[in-house]
C-alpha cells in the first residue's frame, strides 16, 4: 500500500486549507488504495477570517497544525517531524492558507517567502524523484520551493494571468487547464490541477482532483 503525505495549511478556504479539496484528496487517495499521512507546520496563521462575514477576525489567533487537525480527525503530524522517507508521494490541497501560511504569496506576490519546512519537504520530495501533487493555488508553493534549483517543470493554476505570471517568475512554466483536468510533468513527477481556482461546484472540482490523485499514484 503506497503512503501519500497530505500537507494542510489550516482549516477553511479563506485562511487555511480548502475543506472540499482536502477531503476529496483524502477520499480519492484512500479509495485508490493509498495510506494517507496528514501533516502541517506548527505555526500561527497569518490571520483568522470569519467565514460567515468574510472579514478578518481582529485580535483572534489560531495555529495551522491545530486547525488542520480538524480535517483529519486529529490524525496529523507536525511537518517538522516528517521525513521524505516516510511517504511515497506528497500532495498539497489548496485554499488561501497555502498562500498565507505556507508562503506569503497572498501578501507579497512574486516576492514571497516560503516556510522553511515546506521548502525542505518539497525539495526533498522532488530530489528523491517521488511524485508531487499540487491543487488549486498550491502550485505556487511548489514553484516557489523549486525556484533556483534549476529544475525545469510545468504546473497549472487554471488560467489566471496574474498568478500564472508570478509562477513563471520562479522559473516554472505555466499551462492553462480546466478544473476537470490536470497537468503532469512526467520527467519530474509533478502533477497539478486548478480545482477551485476555476471550478464552480464540488462535482467539477472532484473530477479534476480524482484524475490528479490517480496520476500521482501511477507515478509512484
């Protein structure tokens, strides 16, 4: 049974992991015979968003690891304690947490930094020639992590021109793609899908994520 690491960035589309994407990723991985290992960095969120009002909850603080534990029923590991030898493939669901907590892309765009543990795990995965998946906005994380490594790859975030241009400043090619499909770099074993960057419904997003997961597992 292959083991697949799932990196979460909190809980909730506006300040953490996108819950539909995260659950669909876990579902399709397990449905297709994989064991899932959830992980998240033990850090504070950039901020907390009231998802009912769509506004920042001033003065409130939450922890990325603690919040991500909600999605996987508490079965989660601190990313700092995870080694590349612990899994056969790695995948990142999306949500603004990837651009606010795993990186600060949401604030700084192409000039963003990246969490050091996220940087480590992405680079170690690719260097070990293990498959890497990225959903929704998460390809930005992969692209930033691989910047300066000389690794030539391609990803998709859908068709948003601004985000695509930012991805390409990291030295990664962008390919337009629908929410129901995926883009795969066979050589470097990197696969990505737009999900809610373009998708308007759970069934639409699910189709792309299922294809992405199956491709990821086929690359192991």
